[in-house]
């Protein structure tokens, strides 16, 4: 009987640790209750190796998802249950409570009106992916804007596409694509002269027959996790653990694990931003 009582007390203590973690002590958090009931964390993600991918047995993998799983573990929460989602459908899925949060989305002024963003999981600049040898000698977004005959692939609703349009690329130049893989294919098959994306979107582009052209005039941007507006305490706790991960050297180790270069530079840039408003001032 005593052993049974001890087990019950232990189970009760674990349950209290889960629900009343210090990070959430001052809030009756509906998201926590939903996660506890489901026993997993449903996260909207795109297929973007090596940053985000789903293994053959359905597990979340890649640098972004591994960092986020580590953060969830530190918060005493279950692992990510990945939900493959089109970029344009991520915020609707979040607002419709089909997922608990979005793994990776670039904060913009417009998106910040709809959702809460964490500090970035990784940072980057706008870039052009062009065919090997850069046959049109493209140099950046300004060059595209001055060349109306150039066709430009971009993901519908992407932050990089929005930046290109805001800085002079004409709608009639645009070839809409659903994801990174389609953007790459559109350049390789000649339907577009350049694919506008981030510097981190395509791993080893040279192996695919592409050159990477960094737009040095573009500001540094980032990709963050996104939460519903009411989940402020969850977002803040997530940010606190994320900064600890950056300072611990996790980023460099993950870059090495996935064969990526620039892990030290990435960690140094991430250490300088502690909230989404450091990138987009209008973000809460």
C-alpha cells in the first residue's frame, strides 16, 4: 500500500511539474491544456532539408525542428508531431487550432498583425538562385526590378517575395511556386531566370546546378516559430530557452551534424537578437 501511495504521489508531482512549470505559473494556458490532453505537440512545417524534414518513420528532423524539440524538452513538454503544411496555409492552420504552433516562418509587419513570433531560430539575407554560371549576370533585387524581361520564381506569400515586390519587381515578372523544391525546378527547367529565397533555403545549391547570389543590399532577416496571439507566456518561455540553446553551442553542433557551413557566424548573429521586434519593430 505504501509503495502504491508513493507512486501516486510521484505521478501527481510530475503532473504538477508539467502543468505548473515556472515558465507558465502565472497563466491559465489553454495551449498547455491542449498539449497535455493530446500527449504531443502538433507543429506546422514545410519540407525544407536539412532545416526541416520528416523521417521515414514520421519523426521531426532537421536543424530547426531539433532545436525546437530541445526547447520543448526543457519546458517539460512532449516531442513535436510534424504536420506537413503549405507555407500559405500555416497561419490559417494555427488560427484554426489545427496545430499548436508553426515551426518556421519569417516575421513580417503583416504576419505580426495575425500571430506572435519568437526570436529567430536562424537568420539570413535575401538571395537569388540562378542557373550555374549566372548567365544573366544578376546581382540582386534591384537588378531584377530594372529588368522587366527577367522572370522571377517566388513562393506565394513568402517574405522574400514580398521584399522583391516592395522593391520594384513587377507582378508580371513573377512565376508563383508552392515550395522550395518547385522554385529550384522552375529555374533549372528555364521557366524562371531566378528564384528569390533566403540564403539558407537550399543546401549545397552548386550540387543542383545553381549559383547563389546574395543581395548585399537586403537587410538581415530571420525565421521564427509562430504562436497564436493569446499564447504570450508560452512564446516568452520558448524565447528564454532558445537563447540558452544559442549560448550553449547547440547551433554549431547541429550545423556540423547536417553538413552545413557557417555555424559560428549563425550563432553569433542569433545571440544578438532576443525577440522578434529586433528584426521587425512592429512585432509584439
